[in-house]
């Protein structure tokens, strides 16, 4: 669907000044006849120039039969379908043009304007390049012969008909100069009403006659509105025409509604087309100086209607959102350089930024002066070519102030203000609570006024702040404690909106840049029509197996077909559809939140075929659902309004005497299917809390398993063997590679594992291969081999922005030479958490009736970010979280926060040596003075062979051997020592620990 305003001009050719005297304007007498059966137009153009001219007359793809000058044959040179005429007097051009479907389609390869013309047995639409035309104004007179039964409309204050042998001749009288002519005709049903000496006509196709009264009523409604608001309607008649062409237009004295929008009865489109009768169709645009009319008509129609509904702020927010989403700073033009265009980027500038200019102008000079200025502008420039400079001059006169600075910064500068709020605080200055903050303009400063809203527990304060410098500091006295400060909540200034204000909507899909549709082998047929439509809009189809995470990250717009698509599984884990029919949902791309992603799903091919074409009518929504082609649900996601700074931090108080103990809440915990108990890995007291909960579950007879982050999934067999008594503890620690993969003192966990072994409680390894996590952290998921990808979850949710922000803080605080990219770090953490979540889900799915106690680091549990939400996504089971106090008692950090007293873990004895592995030997690098090794007689260079009968093959073997030793025990250390002039000799030392 396209909305075009053809305002007495064709921009590329007509931009002449209207400053010439009326008698010097050429007179153009155009006579045509239309053969609808053959799609043929025959015409004669008689053009009289009153002064010596040198004019280029464009012929487009018309066939010229003859040219005469003052009655004599004239043979001009034709170059690129343009003839040049010279002199004064009358030029007569006889021509033909074919506009049937076949010719029209062939012309589309050479001229975009060809699509606006067609002649069929049902309808005639001739908008562009259907007669010889030239650059500049002319006084036109049109006569057109059409088949009997056809009704014709063109720019006219009066239309007369005369029956001729060839058909009906229509004469169109128009007393004002025009840039171009339009001719519309069809077998229309005609309706006529009168309004304040204006004849209001409706021309409808027979099947649309039920809409006639509504359209006429709306036309009169808006004619009255703008008559009163602006200036008397400039013409004697106004017509509404319905065509089968999928486009809408506004020309002097009439508007055209296309098939694609007619039945929608779009109030905004209606008002926009009618207000164009004043701006663009009676006050013309001097395109050499830029197009001001598109923005002004949008402001006086769409925005005006929104204001009447108290939703002007929402409309302005949409304009700012579209500017951020569609305008590429690398190809951006200034508002003055905007001439025409219906693409998203062009509209964001020509309509959006322009409408905001007029809004800011109204706020600057006042509403009364603004509308007085519009009336004065119309009065002084009707039927003239007007520019931005004429607008500036008019409003300076009305407001009696210099406005050149205002128009200069908004017309001639690219971009918009980019504001940042810094150092926002509540201070008590001289005994008065005061809001203090700094506003930073991150680009070259603009001069503008911004409204700040300060909410306290006692009142709301509004203050307008004047900005003109790069950094400006403000102090505003208030009453009470400040809760939040909101800047420009009503979106009264053109500015860059923040990420928190920006909600992705369907239109965002059409921004500049690469656009992909991700298809699956099993759904291409179902979405065939959808794919066809969107490929015409610049999207490229790609199979789900062929797109990498890096491509997903960099592609501007992504449409993923079917909620079971692998890309959805990789980014969101899964998406549960809650309804039937066809839906499209817009989301921020989890791998790059400045880009968007659409999820599309449908029950059947029929649902897709009925809905696909209609999506473009709902571009301002984040979610739409259709049932049998009818819209049944539409919504826009919430986002912040204004730049919000929250200063409210409640001071929480804990009363020790009334605090609950673990014993008192244990009953509320034990019945939950999943119990998450967070830990600070080296804090023994946290592990005692974990053990307490495990023992309580067992005492109550619950059937449960213990899920442990400390063990990695490939080693589950050895955990099972130890719990069942097949292997001993040393073998268990060695086979699970505990010390090389987890490294924390085993005494921190021994009691938990031993209790599980004694009571035959399953212990489940939750964690991923550390090698895979490290590889993803440094190189990303795309770097994994096909074999490595087999062992990672096939669905992962990467869309949690709060978790991502927390990880960003961690990444920035802990520099790592190996991990240079936050993106890959983020992927590794997601993989870590998702693996543990899937491990929990898999066990519980295979073992119904089991609960699980999950032991993991506090970072994986607090705020539910890491594991809990992900498991809930997979199985929907209720859970509870307990975490140790880490400095925060935020109400969302966990269900319970425990504060155990500090406890020391059982001592793990150490030999007191530094070791190095060389080839297959473990060599002593250093012996610490006063250590067990020193007292045993070990020296630097010794090779450790065994401890008692435990062979030492890895450094970790020594940690395993020492993990259960007690002070006072005796051990034997067997070593190899190199002699001075001899080889290695074996020694054995007995030592008391």
C-alpha cells in the first residue's frame, strides 16, 4: 500500500517559480479520447506560450504523430523521449499512448511512473506521463471523450458533459494554474451532497455503494474542521473517488482511495488527504527549497486526531521511534533536502521530523499564534509556490520574533539532539530537598526547551529547562523525597529516544540493511505466499541450518517462520503459542538488541494466505493475530515514556529478633518440586545450609535427587558408581576429574556427597564440558564443530536483557586476556546455565515423582536469571530459591535470603610443595619451609612416584590423596631422585602428618 500526495506537481519535472505574472503562464488545451477496449489514449495537446521560450517537453512513452508550431509542421529532435521547443505562439502535439495491462507491465521495466496509469474496460486511471508535459505552471483546459456509462473526474471547479457520437465528452473548468493534470474514470455510482456552497461528490464502484454515505459524511466532517481551523476551502467542489488500484492520492478538488485501504475507513488517512487540499494542492511546494507539506499535513491530520484523543504524545513517540529505526546516519539527509519519497527512511524525515518541527514551533510561539500563522501563510501563498523560507517569514511576522535560528537548526542540520542525564541525585541544600542533575548534549548542542517532571512522595513538579550548551547543571528545589525524574515524557522535542523507550514494532522490519526470512524444510509450502510477498519487499530466504549466530547478530531484520524453527530454539528456547490462526510477533534480536526479529506462526496455509497481505496495515503494532484473515488481536509492547531516572531506593530494615530461622520456614520449602540453594563456593556455612535442607527432605521421606554444578555431565557414570559403592572415593574424584575441572576444596562438599551415598540419593551432574564452555567464551557458539554441537542444548533463551546487563557488569569488572568479546562471553554463560537447566529438566522428565535440590553458585540462581527461569520454561514446575546474603536484600533477588554464621571447613592437609608436570613425571619445583614435605626430606627436583599405594600420574592425584587425610596419620612418599654423577634412584620416606 502506498499513500501518495500528487499536489498539482510532479516533483522531478515541475519546480518553476510562481513569481511570474499570470498572463505569462502558458495556456494548455488538452483534448483526449479513451478507447477502453484496446487500452488506447488518443490526444492533442495545444500549448500557447506568450513569451519566447526554450522548453523541454517530456513525452515519456507516448507515440508522437505530429508536431506543429503556429500551424506549420515542426520537426523537433527527440532525445531520451524529450523534445525541445523554442519560440512563442502555439505548439500542437498529436499523440497516442497505450495503457493496457500488457504495455503497462512492459513499461514498468523502464519507468516507475507507468504503474500509476492504466486503461481497462472497468476503469481509467491516468496520473503521470499520459500527455506531453513540461516543467512549470500552465492554465489547463481538459476535454476527454469516454465510453458511455463512464463518469470522469479531473481537477475542476466545474464539470460539464456533452453526448457525442464517440461517447460522452467531459469538459473540466479550472480557473487556477496547475503543474499537472489527472484523469480518473469508471462506471461509478455517484452521490452528491452540499456543504457551505461546496458540492461534495462521491464516485464509487457499484459493489462499494454501501460505503457512500459514510465517506461523504466524513468528507463533510473534515472539510468543516479545516475550514474553521485554517482558511476557507479553496475550490467549489470536492470529490471522493474509489479505484481498484492499490494506492491513495490527493489532487486539487478530489481524493482517490485505493482498494487496499477503502474498506478500512482509516480516519487518519481521510483527514490527511483532505487537509492536503490546503497544503500541497492549493499552496504549492517549491521543491527547490524542500518539501514542507508532507510534515504539515501529517501534523494537522494524524497528529491532530491523536491530540483530540489525548494521545498526541503517543503519536510523537512513534515519529521519534521511526526516525531511530529507519534513518541511517550514513545516508541521512537534512529536512531541507527532503523533496519527496514514500520509503520508511524518507517518511521518517519528510513527515516525522517535519511534523515535529511544526509541533516545536507551536510550543515556541503559542497555539494561537501558530494557527494565525497558518492562516496568513495560506492567504499569502495560495496558488503560489511556497518554500520553507516563506513559512519562516510568515511566522516571524505573526510571532514578532526572530525564528531564523529555529528553522536553521531543524532544517539544515542532519540528525537530532542526543541527550544524556548524568549525576542525578537528591541532595539537601541549605535545608531544602533538591533535585540535581546534569544534561549532556552528546552532539553539537541544539537550542531547545525540555520539560522535566519531578515526582516526590508529596507532589509532582513540572519545570521547563532551556538548553543551549553541551553540558548544563540544574538544581530544582522540591518538597518531600524524590521518587523519579522524567525528562520529556510528552515527547515535545525532536530527540534520540533511549533503548528503554524504544519498543520494536512491525514497521521496524523494513529498515535499511540486510533482511532474511529463515525457513525450515518442512514449512516452506505453508508460508509460500508470505515468502513471496516479503521477498518482493527485499527479504532473502535462508534455511534454518545455514544461518550462523554471527549472521543473526548483524542482520538488520530477521523473520523466522514457525515457532519450532531452530533459530527460535537457539535464541528463545521455545515460544509457546497461546492461540490459533496466524500471528506475527516482533522481538528485539537477543544477539543484537538494536536489530529486530519477527516470529511468524500459523495453523495452516489457508491462514497464511488470508493474512499475509494485510500485515502492512498494522505496522505500528508489536503483535498481531489473524483468524481466517480477520484481525482478532493486536498490541504494542510497553516501554518507558520519557527519559526516566529512578531515584527511589527504599531503605530496608531487618529486625533480628523477629527474623525467621531456617527451621521455621523449612516446611514451606520442602514441598516445592525444585529447591534451588545458592552458594558462595568457598563459604563452608553455605554448604551446611544446603546439607540441612537435604537432610530435612530425607527425614520427611521425600524422593529426590541432588543436582550439582560442581560435576560435569560426561562423568555421570562415575558419580553413579560411587553412590552405589562400585568405586571408592579416590577413584570417584579421579574419574570425575574433580580437581582439574572444579578445583575448590572437596571438603566443602564431602558431607553432602557422603550423605547422598549413605542414603542412596541420586547425585546428578549438571554442568557442561568446561572445554566447550571455554571455547564458546573465546570464539562463540559458531566455532563449535558438528560433534561438539551434539552435546549442547538444542534450544536456549538468549533474550533476557536484565541478565545480559548483569553479565555485562561482571565482564567489565573482570578483564580476561583470552575472552575479548562480551558477545562470546554472554553466549558461554547462557550455554552454562542452559546446560544445567536442561540437565535438571531431563532428569525430572525421566523420573516423575522426584524432587530436586539444585546446588549452584549464587550468580546462577539469584533473580532467577540463570537456572530457575530456564528450567521453568522447559517444564513449568514450581520452584523456590534460597541464596546467601551477598550484600543485597532486594525483594526480587530470591524467595529467601539466609544469613548463616561464619564456619570453618574441615582442614585439608597439604604437603607444602610446588609441582610441575614434565612428560609423564610430576616434579617438585619448590619445597616450602616448615612444611610436611620439608620434614619428610623432599627436595627440589624430586619426582613423586606414589603416596602409600596411590600412584601419582597427575598433579591432581596428590590433591585426591590428601583430601581425606587427618593430622597425625602416617604416610609413605615414594620418589625418584637424581644422583650427582648417577641416574635416578628410588627413595621412600615415612612421614607423620
